[in-house]
């Protein structure tokens, strides 16, 4: 065991916690709250492993902190900019969940367009025997054009799958992606106007906060399908509810929400909204691989002064030993 204390605030995947306890001194904390550090030796903490908010105040309360290992690809809950300013490494868990999330996105799209979940509920309620076949769905995937907002690793995995369905793909990013043949749109509105399926895989953060709004739904149009497999904060949920209720767009499939696990009652009551409880990467195999990457980053940092998957804000940092 290394002579290094790793703080685990709140809940962490049990496989990650077990490995940390075997490799380091694991220090549990109820939550990432500086107040809860009272009476503890904060200067003994050199690393954090977390799947919760790590803000600037909490970072500042740990004077010897070197690394924050975030469980998840999205790391908007971690103040990575502040960490970088203090020479603190931040890591996340990309790649190991790409295919699982892409599979979920395709399943969510099919469910949204063809109403498979509702059709199953119809059968289980005995309505097939009593009333005959499930009503023909108003929508189909055939002949549709797909736009992907956020053509990163997960976005490209989704694009490959939908390309195999025979659907043309376009995308919007801050800049074009090299070595892809998909049509690029330099604005999200332009992408929405060009397609009738819009899949959001965009990360959270100030730049994307509520960027998918009423203007985007108007551009997508009355036959439009909106999917969000990225971050709930990227969508103006009130505008989405209004667009679904008014028929501004045909339907939406959502795996993420702005205030998880709380989903607006108005969304729950809409028949044209397909809703999942943030299960994009939620298989045992994938979550365990994410847990391993959290711990492998910690091991690499304290053994070799490097990490496997730094976030962009801290990718250029070198190890500075504080302990």
C-alpha cells in the first residue's frame, strides 16, 4: 500500500473504492463540503476520487491536493479551471464507455420513433388480446436525416451505428473534425434546420448551458425528433416541454435531465417523450471499467508522475510532489 491518502467524498463505485482501499489509504467523507473537514488532517489528503461536485472552495480546503480523479466522462461538476490554476491534475474516464453509450443512444432513438416501450406496455396490459394490434406509429426512422451535436468519441460511435442504418449524418462542433466525411454545420441552428433527428452528445458547462432552446426546436420542425444522451444542462427543459406539447417537434428521447434525479412532472405527462433514468453507460462491465480507470489514473500519478486520461484544462501539468 502506498503512503498516500485519497479522499472519497460521498458515494463512489464500490469497485473503485475497493481498489483504492487496497492501493492507498482511503479517507471517506460524507460529502465534498469543507465544513466536514473540521477536525481532520486536511493536509494529509493528496488525491480525490469522486463522482460528485468538487468546487473551488473544497479544492482550496486541501492544501496538499495533487489530483482529482473524476468518475465519468463529463467533469463539469469539477472546477477544472481552478484546479489547473493550482497545478492540480484532473482526470476523467473517457473511451471505456463510448460503445455502451452509443448503443443506448440508438436504442433510445428506436424507442422514441417506434414507441416500443409503449407497445410492450400495451401487450402487458392485455390490450392486444382485447383491442387488437397496437396502433401504427406515426413516425419511422426510414428516410430521416441525423444531426449530431458534439461529434467527439461518443458522437462518432453513434454516427457509425446510424450510418449503418442507411441514414445520412451531419454534425455541429465548435470546429470541424478531421478525417470524417459527415457534413459540417458551423451553427447548431443550421444543423437543426438541415436534419429531422437531432442527437445531443454535447458536454455540460457554461458554454453549452441551455444552448438547445426554443429557437433550435423551431428549426428542427414538426417532424423533428430530439435526443439527449449528453448533459441535461445543455437543454432548456421548459422550452422542450413547450415544443413537445405544442407539436413544434414530434418527439423527444432523453437519458439526462437538468436536475437529476428529479424529472419535471410536465415531461412525465407527455406521451411523446421517452425517458430513461441516465442509464447510458449503466452496465456492470462498463461501470467497472470506468472504476478501474479512476484508480489506474491515481496509481500512474503517484507512481510515475503522469496520468492516463487528463482533462484538457490540466493536460499540460507535470507532477509537483506536495507530500
